[in-house]
C-alpha cells in the first residue's frame, strides 16, 4: 500500500485525479469505479479541470459503489443523483455507460447479481475511487462485513446513518438499508485509490493502514491489494 500525505483536501484531489487521468490516457475505454460522499469531491473537481483541458472520458464506463434502498433515483441524497451531479456532468461521462445500483429494484438480490455480471462484462474496474467512513467502512461495507463479500443488501449502522443525516432533511429520513459492492468486489479492481480528509477520519485511517487486517475495519482489506494508494491530508494522517 502506498500512503501519500498531502497538505490539503484539494491537493489530495489533484493526486487522485492524476492517477485516474494517467489510466484514462493509457486506456480511453477504461472502467472507473466511482465513490460518493464528500471524500472524492476534490478528485472530481480536479478531474473536471483536466477534462476542460482536453482529457476525454467520454468512452469510459463507470460503476458506482453503492446506493440507498428505497429512495427515488431523483432524491437529492440518492447516489444516482450524486453521481450524476458530481461525476457524470462535470467529467462529461456518457450517461449510458454509467451504472448505479437500483435501490428500488423489485428483486434486490437479482439487481446485485446483475451488477456483478455487468462489472465482469465490462472487463472489471480499472481504477476504483474510495472514501472511508468514520467506522472504517468502504462503500457501505460496515464493520464485520466479510472481506470476501460480493454486491448485496446491507443494514446501515446507526453511526453511518447519523454521519449521512446531513444529506437528508432529518436523521429519520436516512434509509436503514443499502446495496453495496462487497469488499471482495472492490478488491477485484485493478487499482484502488482511497482519499481521506479531516481529523474525524484519523482513527479510521490509522486502523485501516497500520492496524491488523480485520473485518472490524473493512478498509484494512486494502492491505490485501497489490496496487492500493491511500491519499490523506495532514489531519486525516494525524494518528499515523
Ligand atoms: C458513505 C459512503 C461511502 C463513503 C463514506 C464516507 O456512507 N457510502 O462510500 O466513502 O460514507 O463519506 P464522506 O466521504 O462523506 O465522509
């Protein structure tokens, strides 16, 4: 695992965007793994600037990590909407090549199986962007998720629901369930890039990077990956 400590969130985004841009220049038809939440936002901003300067991502495919169960795709907090506004539009991705799990599918188990198949059909994920939850989760793989897990329905922890309540009108509105790529699914990506910013992430980053490999800290699974880069600002690196 490569750990890159930078001064600011913006600088973290620049470094992450550089990794994605190099992969896209090598293979314009690459498959991007897109994350939601605050962590990838500076990377999307920096990538958007590169797109404005000529980087072409229009032939890339993309898969989002996770989605809430039960809220409509156009709900402002749904990851369909977040991915559309934060990634598809600014990065000028082709919406037809971008897939987000459908948290309102009639059969959620079938939706998860189809998603795994679609990733395989796309040739696997070339570069997967990741954030990290304050409890060490990646995607929505909460502590105790199997390190070999595949895309499936999960129950959100109270802590994650409270962390994400800022995106909803009230904490009660945060869904209790989600669909998420599994840790095993995430580890199949050829390159992992995790961005963390702020001192509220410092404990999770230290546990993931320097702690034992453990299902109690899902992000520690990055220790198993041959090409994982963790980009942290000084606050998030403060317990390393
Ligand atoms: C959310 C998302 C994760 C994200 C994490 C951190 O619940 N499902 O993919 O990495 O929690 O969020 P943030 O970056 O906003 O701190």
